[in-house]
C-alpha cells in the first residue's frame, strides 16, 4: 500500500484540522459581536444622556441659559452607564435656525478608550459617537 493511500484512509486528527481551519473565523465573528454589543451599548447611553440633557435644558429661556443648564446637568448628574466617561463628553446646544420653536442638544463622545478597538474583529464604526435630541419649545 502506498503512502498516499494510507494517508487518505487515516482520519485521526481530522477534527483538529477542521477546528484549525474554522476557529479563526468563528472567533473573529464572536469578537465582532462582542465589539458591536459594547459599541451599541455606549451609543445608546450617549443618546439617553442627550435626551436627558435636552429635557433639562428646556427650562432655559435663551440659548446661553439652555447651554448652561445642559452642561450643568452633565457635570452634576451621576452617569451610571457602562463604558462612558464624563470627561470624554462634548455638549453643544443650539437653536434650530429653520424653526425658532425648537433647539437641539448634540453630544459627541470620544470612544477611543473602549476595549473594543483592541479586539481582533471585522470593521467597526467610527470612534466618535455623536447623538442628538431635539426639543420643541412651547408645546405643539
């Protein structure tokens, strides 16, 4: 019997070989799912902070007062969100030029220190998370 025909009939180690072929793709997919889960959690937290800051800022009578209220809210509240650091938040409050009865609170977050950027994974979104909340003044 030749060496090649003996090797074809020998199936010892086939599972290990199959695992070695499939494992990198499997782990890449798992790490990507973990990375996107952390990113979406941080993104949702930033959206919630923007909405809360906008609800706080609605009490202001001018753009400057609304900006002050939103920044005070961000600095004084306890941010109990995983992966969110207060010093990485940038808050901007501005009136809508097309509709003077509403204003927008925009929060940008530098997520470069999240652990997901060090994962071996597929492509991930931008490191800058930017979310906003628009509030109408004076009811309908």
